[in-house]
C-alpha cells in the first residue's frame, strides 16, 4: 500500500514537471531510485556544482533541450556535489561534471 502511495506521489510530481515545462530532470536520488525501481529504467546520475561553469552549461542544456527521448530510456537526476558530499564520495567523483548509470536492480 505504501509503495502505491509513493508511486502515485512521484508520478504526480513527474506529471507536474512535465506539464510545466516538458522536461525531466530530478534533483533527488531517492525519488530517482523509487521511479527506477517502479519503471525498471536505469538512472542517469549527473554530478555537478554551482561554482562549475561547465556544470552550469550542462545543466542549462539539459533543462533547455528536448529530453523526451532520453526520459523514455533513463531516469535523469542531477546532483550538486556541494549539497550531496556523501554521494560524491560514494560514487568516487573527483572531477565535475561527471556521470554514472545506475541499473534499476542495484
């Protein structure tokens, strides 16, 4: 029952995002993992930081390009390493921007 409630909540969040600007870019790994598990899609986890010029350009491009095709294949999640230092360490990120693909069964 709780899984169904979470699924409905996260799908409503995605629908809100999609209807607002037709873009799919999550900023919560927890949300991405729930969606990945439910949809069986891998997560494209992108690491960056506000101070990084290249990361800002990448994030801008992700937000301003049509991600519909990619969103069909991946759950796309952008993580700021300044606000998520544990994830930076967990995934061994030493240079940004960086990315990882996480399979839905992991």
